[in-house]
C-alpha cells in the first residue's frame, strides 16, 4: 500500500511552480482571445440582426405588425402554460377562467380555428369544443 502523505520537498516544489505560474500573467492571452472573438462577433452581428428583424416583422408582437401580434396581450402568456395543455381527462377550468377575461380571446380562437390547432385550450375552447364549432360552421 502506498503512502498518500506528500513529502515536504514535493509540497515546496508545487508551491514554487504555482507562484511562478501566477507571476506569468496567464490572463493576457485570454483577454486577447476574448477581444478577437468579440470583434468577429460584432462584424457578424448585422447579418444576424437582419434575420431576426425580418422574423419580427412577419410574426411581430408590437402593434399591428404581424399575424401573431395579439399574443403580446394574451393573459395565458403570463400564466402557467401547462394549464392550457392539460393531460387527457385533466381539468380545463383554470385555463378557461383565464380565457374568459382575456382581451384577445376572439383573436386566439380565430387563430386556433384557422390553423387547425388540435391540442390545448385556445380562445376558451377545448379541442372537442373547437371540433364541434367547426362542424357547426360547415
């Protein structure tokens, strides 16, 4: 069985090499690498920004900028999303209560009907209720 007790000489050598490493200022190369990385990232940023700006225009949430703009005012976005997608047989009462006072309930229901959303509570209606509404409309 070997000994796990370090000799005084090996501890002193480790301390000396540690002191030498600290005095060599290893952060200087790291700072240069970070500066180079950030400079490159800033050069590429406008291309990324253009893509995200275009997507925001298509699916905007500000004013009337996109088909999903109504979601910015949706109360469900400020609550637990799991309440709106309950397990089979789970309660829909809490989600429907939120929908009942939501200012964009009609837009939400219209979106669900237009996009054939088959899961969750949308516009205060469950999957089954939306299916029934769709059949009545046809």
